[in-house]
């Protein structure tokens, strides 16, 4: 009995050698589109749902779940249906996607609570993006499975095509902020993306026709006939695949959060570890890997050991590089083990399914579980330890994989740390000799552990978790964690201030001495641009209502005058709780006890206020690298002035180590016909206490220049200069790279 020829057989390639570049191109384009659509659509919904990390977290969870669903679909149809049915079903799904293109909100506006956008956001994601993302997610395993049915010489081991898929991912994640975002608005991106999808649909159709045309006689079965003993996969192997995917996935998020909150809050820093992560897949699944797996196995324990010794030294660039190097080599080791233990092509889709399960679990643990369970970023050292435990046991070792001593020895190490902490023995406080003895002891113990994977992993966990506690400065008073980051309350070295830190960024400080408790400090001191604004407005303007987006520790409340109505907008409930904790901060209680505090995204919360309500709006949300771009767009500025009185002023705090947001705001003000002023050169004596006065940049914007004239005449403010030729930031367009200093 002959198998029917595909109705579009003219697309079939005559030479099977041409199939490899065809399939590789399709996989590359598919991955590029998959990585492109994620930031594209998330930026679309951001102004409607706020800048809350809950939005990003919810979207990330959706993408992970849909990726898992796509892999499950690919596995299911490849196991249950013959090749012809697989092809027809998937081509039908590809065609159905055109019904929802171009990607957009399409007039769908579900009701959203600013504090709990999860249900409505998931609904929107599923309606607008569910089908395209699902179909794209299935591409990598399904095309590789089809390729295994062809007569190509490499059909027996099609995993090399996964490298092409990851190259596409790399192009998208680097190209989006560098090329796509600066060049195209969201609407234009959506149209170009639709064109890219049309190209992909053609490529997949050609792949399908050629898989059908090139298949061998066994391809008409549900799966090719294989050596059952060789292709059998048992549950321990499946669990190991899942864990080998879980550890690098968790490490990716852990190292990104650690270096961005503890070492350097650099914009787009997430690109580096994510690029390294994708690069490991490109290498290990290549036909001829450039980096050998054996090299990674030898190098990984040494890098982890070195990282454990310098774990608390977060002020050096070399430590930053070491974190990235240890992450890259560890991810390479785990993914190399996946590539080494991959099954034959008959189990390909199942293999990718377990990789997807592990990746989704790793992301969920970091994004959802860890902020609820830990007060610091403990998931990062735990993931490092897990990866070490997954190292293959030495082949020449006659000992079993697990021995009771693999638990006992790390427990002894934990006991030693506990005794040092209980006795308040700080090795770094005992001079060079204390440091040398401590580091040699830890280094020797971990080195002796490294030949036993489980023992080594547990030992690394103990060392990485206990070291910060052992060397923790006595002035740390509290530490809390939320979806918005890690918040630390500490007493500074001079013992004059209580300070709130968000990662490495100061979010406010208050004098401990009773006589100075009401004195504004840090970026808000009386000689700061904000202090200057209040000085001239108190004397010449009558401000009745003030809105402050960004609470911090409530320092700005010190400027409240009797009879004024103040409203604070804060997205993080942990910040609100700490600002109200009078053991550390009393600005709210002492200066504005009747102030309203509205919890939720600032832009959405302000939108709910009556028009012309405020005389002054202070926007203090641009800290560190966490730039809520939806707060600094043309539409956002229009909203602020809708809520502002005729002679009102909007005051933006734009201090940032890496970004210059002043030209962005100057352009927006000029386009709207508004007046914008910035502080000019200002001479001030350095304070005795650094936290008392910190340098800051502000921009004041009002409808008319005369509303800001007093600043210009008394405090030397100058007009903010627009940037010629720069494109306006809107809800449709923003360019972070263009704002880099």
C-alpha cells in the first residue's frame, strides 16, 4: 500500500541535505518571534495594569505555563497520531493564529484592580496572546520530531537543531532593547511581528511537506521502530532531566536579582545572564560544541568554591564577574548533562517536556514562592547547591552515589558556623590572620567535599547561607522581602540615622536624636531642589492639596503645613509598614498623621482621583535601575495635569546613576506646551553627616512659566532644554538605551 503524496508536493526539496538549513531557519525565526512577543505585549498592557511587579510576574508565569502547554501538545500529538495527522493539525492551528493578528488589545478592556490585576491580566493574555504563544511554543520539539522522520543523515539525532532555536532567542533578547525598541513603537512592532509570523507559517508548511515527502516507510507509524531497551526511559532519569533544567532556570533569576540589588543596579543588566543562559544551550546541543563538557565539569567546583570565599564582598567588580562566570559554567554543566543524557529521537518530545517542566518550576520558585518564604535572596545559594549536587559522580569511584557521611559532614559544617555566630566571633574583625585562617578553613573543607556531589552541594548551601549571617554588621535592624525586592532597615555607622535600603539604594533616612527627628534628610533636605520649591511656594503660593507618588520613609511629610491635605501613593505594602513603624521612622506620625496612603500603582491610583484635585504632585519613583517607564510618558504627563489645579506644579525626582531622564521630561513638556525648570549651579557646603544631605536631580513642570518664576529668580533654576530630534516617550514607545548617560 502506498502512502498518498502531499497535495503541495511541489514544495518538497529534491535533496535531503537542504532540509537541515530549512528546519534550522524555521526554528530560529520561531524562537525570535517567541522572545519578541513577550516584552512587546507586556509593555502594551503596562499602562492599563500599572507598573507593579505583579504584572511582570503574572505575565512571566503565563509564558511559562503556555510554553509547557506547547511542549505537552507536541509530545501528545507525536505519540498519538501518525505524521500526516500531526502535519494537518498543526497547519490548521498555524492558520487559526491569523484570526488574532496583529497582536494587540483589540478593544478588550477587562476591569482591573490596581492591587490584584492577576485575574483580569491572565484573561487578557489568554484572549489576545494565548493561541499564538501556544503554537510558537510547540515549534521547537515538533519540528525536531518531524525532522527525525526524514531521510536526512542526521535525522537519527536531531537535537543539534535546538542550537538554531536558541540562536533565535539570543537575537531577540539582545535585539529587542538595542534595535527593535528604539526603532519601532508597539503598534508598528505588532505589524512587523505579524509579517514575521506569516514567514514562519510558510517555513513550517515547507518543513511539514518535506517531512511528509522525505519520511521513510516507518514514519507512517506513531513513532519509528526503535530498540526498546535503548529507548526506554525510567522515572529517575525523568526526574534528573527536570532537576537539571530547574537548577539553571532558578540560577538565572537568582543571579540576576543578586547582582542587580547587591552589586550594581545597572539598567538592562538582566540581558547579560539571560544571554549567557541561552548561549549554554547553543553550545551543548551543537554538532561540535566549542566548549567541552569535560572542561565545565572540572572548572565548575573551583569557581563555586572561589565564589563561596568572596560571597560577602559585593563592592568589587571582580566579584561581579565571578558571579557571572560561576553562573555560566554551572548552567553549562547542567545543560551539558542534559545533552549528554538525551534519549534517542523516539523520546525527543518527552525529553523537551521534562525540560519545560523543570524550567517552569525554577521560574515559579523564584518569582512566587521565594518572596513569600525568604526575607533575602536565599533561592540563589540554594540553586547553586542544587546544581552542585547534580554533578555526575566520578566514574572511577567505587563508593555509592549517596552515603550517610554526605549528610553528616555538611551538618558538622553548619554546626561550626552556628557556634561562631552564637559566640559573636567575626573572623573579619580579627585582622589579616583571622581572615586567612577562616578562608583557608572554608576553602579546604569545600575542596574536600567536591568529589562527592551531594556532600559538595549541601556544603556549598551551608557556606553561602551562613557566611552573610556570620559577617552581618550589627547595625542591620530588620530585613523584609516582597515582590518588589528586599528592604533592609539599618542603623548607619555613625549611629545617627535609621536608614531604609532597597537593595543597594537608599530610600530614606531619619535622625535618631529626638531634637532632629523632624529634619528632612537625604534627597529631600531643605537645601535640595524639593526644599527650594517648598520654600518659595510656602511664601508666595497657597498649596492646599499635595500628592506624593512614592512613600519611602515619609520624609517629604516634613514639609506639610497646617491645613494642607496630603495623599501618598505607594505600591509596596512592606514600605508602608516600615514607614509607619515608629521604632525607626516617625515622619508620618509627627508631620502628617492624617495623611492618606493609597496602596497600588501610582499612575492607576492617581487616575482614580478627582480632576483638578492637587496643587502639587511629587513623583519619586525613579530609583536605582527600576524605571517605571509608564510613569514618564506623554499619556502619563497628560494624566498628572488633568489632576492638577490651574497653577499647580508637578515635581519629578529623576536622580539616577545610569540614566538621564531630564531630556525625556523636557521633550514631553515642550511637546505639551508646558514650562519645565531644573536647578542651576548651586553652591552648598558639604554636610557633617552624609545622609543629612544627598545630591539629587529634580524637574519642575507647570502650565505657565510664571508659576515657576520664583524658583528662577530666587534659587537660580533654569529652563529644561529639550533634546533636538529625540522621539517622545509614549505608552507606545520608549527607549531606555537612548537615556543612558
